[in-house]
C-alpha cells in the first residue's frame, strides 16, 4: 500500500473512530443539543428504485448529493457535483468540450435528468441542478438498456415555500466572471407552487494560457402548480448557448509512454491554435410532469420530456507524444455533431396495500426513451500535411491559419433508437425485521442507422427480461443488513459485414451484465450514516474469434467477459454539532477475464483506478457567527493505461480548502464564499484507457451572493 493511500485510509479510520467516540461522549453531555441527520429519501423518478424509501432501507449503494453540498462547489460541470462521492472517477470527453463521463466500479455510467436519458441541462446548465443520486451497480429495472457501472440522476431546482431573488457573482484567479440569478416567486395554490428562474451568464477565463474567454448564456424556467383538480403540474423549459468553452486538453496514445515516469507537465500550456477554438453547444429542453394522489395510498405520475442539442467540435488534439522530446501527432479539425434529440414518455403508479400482516409497497409503470441524431455538415481536417500534423507538448508551436484542408463531405449519417420498459417492483414487509424486494422488467429496443452512402440498417428487435431482488434484515431501527441482485442488459446487434468477417449479418442477442452486492447500513446515534458493501459484477461483450489463419478470417461472438469486484465504504453526518463530514473509500479489482487476446486474460482493466478515497469536512466556527471552514482530500490510486498493463500511471492526492461567511446586511442575506482547488498546487494527471489529462493548477474561486 503506497504512502498516500495509507495516509488517506488512516485519516478515514481516525475520523470514524473520533465519530464513534464523539457520538458516545455527546450522549453523556447534557449541554449538547441533540443532532439528527437529515432522513434522505429517494425521489419520484429516481434511479435506485421508483419506490420512495429512506436511503438506509434501500438494498443498494446510493449516495445523495444535496443542494447545500452542491452550493459549495462552484459548479461548472457535473465533475464538481460528484467530486465528494466515493468511488467515482471522471473521464473528460476527447471531443465534446465540457462533457464529463463518470466511471463507477470500473465502467462508464449513464447520466440522467430526472429519469430521462439526456445530456442537455446537466451538461450545459449545471448551476440549475439542485441534487443528484449516484447509484452503484446495474439498473435495467428502472432505465431499460444499461451496461454501465452505475447511474447518476440529476434533479432540477424547483420552486420552494418562499419567494426570493438571489444574485451570485463568481470570479476565479484566472480572470473573467460568472453571474447567476435565481428568482423564486411563490404562489398561494400550494405549499411549493410557484415559478422559478435560474439564469447564467458565463464569461469565465480558463487556466489554459491564451485561451478564449467563455461566452455562455443559459437559463431554466421552472413552474409548479397544484390547483387543478388535485393534479400537480411540474413544467420546465431550459435553453443554452455555450461558446468558446476550452477543450479538455486530452492526450491520447496507442502505445505505452516511452518514459518510466511522466514529466512535470505545465498544465497551463495551450495545445490548441487560436484559429481552431470555436467549440459551441446550442440547445433547449422541455419537460412536463403530472402527478396526483389517486387514493390515500396510491399515486400516479405521467411525464414527457424532449431536448435538442447541436455541437460544433472545432479544435486540436495531440496523440502519441514522445515524452522525452515532446513531439506528438497533431490533428486540427472543423466538425460538428448533431442535431441530437432525446425524447421520453413515462407512466408510473406507486402505492401500498396489506395482505394480512404483510405490507406491500409497489411501483409499476412503462417508459419509452428515444434518441435520434444525424450529421448534416461536412468536416475539415487541417492536419493532413506538415506542419499541421505535429506539435510539441512542452513548447507548443503556433501555426498560421491554414488556407485549406481535407474536406469530408456530409454523409447525412443518422442513428436512432427507442428503449421501452415495462416494470413491476414490490417491497414486501414480511415481518417487522425482514423485507423482501422483488422486481422484473421487460425491455424492448428498436433502432436503425445509415446514410445515403452506406445504406440503411435496421437492428433486430431486442426482447429481454431483467429480474432484480434483495433481502433486507432490519436488526434495529438503526442497523440494516442486505443482499441484492440486479442486471443490466444491452441492445441486440448485427455483425457488420467486412472483408475478413466470417459471420456477417449474424444477430448478437442482448447480453446480460450481473451485479451481486451484500452490505450494511448503520445510523449511529441519529447523527452519522455509515454504509459498507462488497460487490461482484460481470460484463459480457463481443470479441473477434479467429476462424482461419490464411486467409485470416474471424467471427464476432459474445464470448468476452470482464469482472469487477471490491469493497466500498461511505459515510456522512455529524461528528459533533459543529462538524459535518462526508467521504469514503473504494477498493476495486477490475479484471479482463475472457479476452480476444489470451495474453490479456487476468490483466487489470485499463484506465481504472483500483483504490480511491474522499474525505470532506465542514466546521462551523461558533466563536464567529455565520463562519464555516471546510476542506476536502481526494485520493486516486495508480492505474494501468494500456490493456497489456505495461505502464502504470501514478496516483495522486488533491487537497481543496474553503470558507463561507453568511451575514445580514441591510436586512438582506449575504453570503461570501472562498474555495482553493488543488490548494497544494500538486502536479498530476487524470488517467484513462490510452489517454490522460493534465490536472488544473491551484485555483482560487470567490463568490458574493445576496438574497432578498
């Protein structure tokens, strides 16, 4: 075990020990006020189970990120929202600026907006996100097709029980600013009826030297009305236009780096060209939900959602660098993606009934999620000839604007799919101490793709049954034990024809990924929630199996398998009245089990850290009313960068420090916030399969918000 990891685990252990000791001492202190942690519950439309239950009773590993936690993060992307969740690794997109993909338990995960598969609001207006649920493990029972290591579901800020207008001005040490307005007007028709508007004006400056200033405008209009015959109407409309967002400065390679240890790379080096940075996202999203209590015990919900986004991906990327000389391959392109549409319809019915002494909490429903995109514009590659095809990552060269490039005509390629799910889930209270969870989903998927050039391909209809189940033993009101099983299913596919393919046109059936989990959830003295779980997950996939050597032919078969098993621990709550903690750690054993290349069998999955830990603490300074200080420690262990495991990227430890001061000025609430990200100015890399990204240097962020 390396020293950094030892320090983190020791710190976590000492913290937990102090928590238990502090709680016990607090119980004996008659002068200490009673502290009770917030009873977190899953929301309607959540991904961990449609049944709305307290989190300690859910037989899965789920972390809820609430609005208070998000407010401290100076959110610019989903990466900021998730940074305190143990076991989450973030991968930046190599092409789409600003898009971040979480990795959980070794696999990329899907992100959802209130149950809808969408990259709109969560990517382009993260400031409007009020909370998030992070589920670890597969979940096709709720989200149909699912082959990721987990799911993240984001919830919009909604109207509240009070009217207010809040302005927030944010600045960073690199220049620029971001202005946010949050206006909430309450109506008398219901306790949280009203209209809320969140607007964002982003003119921030990146830490990357000589990059263009952001030029982003976005807003969300959210309405809730419950005065129509008992029906609650939730509707929202969001719009965004984001320009000049800096690329992720992603460095890719096909072979292992040619140095034993990566050099101390300057994170502010700009690897792009001034004439190439025109990344842009433009889109909108509309959502409407109707819900009503049918009887005292039953509730129905109907929802429709739609979003549309277009991307311009102009920019330059480097590949296969020589880390001794800095010379690398270079590609500057002018391209676009989309428009892309996401659509969803959903009907849910939930409630409870008794059969004798047995209680049944039931959720059932149907949902349909669809996505369609096509590419209508040509792309231009400016790096087909010298000098535009090479770059130096240590001393970048600035090139003149190219007169022309290699144009790839628009192919009018399109792709579409519809996922349909019918599900039933029952939480059966057998006795006061035993719950049985049983559920089944029926998944259908249809899809097609093609273009006038390549022709039209219709995918075979997917039919898949996905079961799930769990047993929960509630030893006491504060201590629950559970075992659970869940599945994730893939879409049916067709083997694409090719000159060496022996089985063109053969159908590949839906593949079932499986997750087994056993855990414990312990609420300590109503002040601290401590959860621990062990898990084992499998993920099948297709591989190319050789048929003949001369001539070489192969068949595409579903014979590949990866396995992921490990331990995760997370906690949140109060150590003492003025000290709040959140954190945890994950140990993961990600293995390539059945592989196309027999030499890879038993190797670790590339781009996945096997050890990670987080610890975040906030202390309210009693001597100075309204002042709190906070800090976070984020550890990620080493990882192989190639499937052959020939190169390990070193791990890192990042430290963030912050402070918040809240006061009343002329009868208005004023909040000052300071955050120092990477406070120790550590130099390190975020690693991924055959790629890496240089971490940002020390950054100071400050904000002033006024609410009236």
